[in-house]
């Protein structure tokens, strides 16, 4: 019985890992980790100014994911890769509007 359950879990893991990013979950993570408040302290203006400025570093989906991963790493947030994906999905839906990957 244990072997069958383990085998099922192993077979399901790739499907779980391939789940589409969830912007609603990303919003919760952004709020819980105070991401926008941290960025707001670096730029004057309304919330989101850092994401919408003309000289922003993020120019596509891959760079957005990379930037989120860098924040996670530098700030030791201990987010899982799927959390990073969800945050990137929220930021994309809210600010960047990059085409679907």
C-alpha cells in the first residue's frame, strides 16, 4: 500500500510543479512580505511607481522572474519557487502586462 501511494505521489509531482502561477496567491505573498512597502521606500510617488518607471530593469517575463528570485535570495525570504512564480504573476498582472509565456 505504501509503495503504491509513493508511486502515485512521484507520478503527480511533475503535474503539481507545472501548475500555472496564481496572481491571487502572489498578491497575498507580496502583502505578507511587505514587498511594495519596501520598494515604496526607495521611490517617491504612489504605490507601484518603482514598477512603472521608464528606466525599470524588468523588460520581459524572464527578467521579472529573475528579479523576484533575486529579492527572495537577497532578503532571505525563504520563498519556494512556486511562490516566486506567483509573485511574478501578480506583478505582471498588476503592473507589467507582459504577454503570456
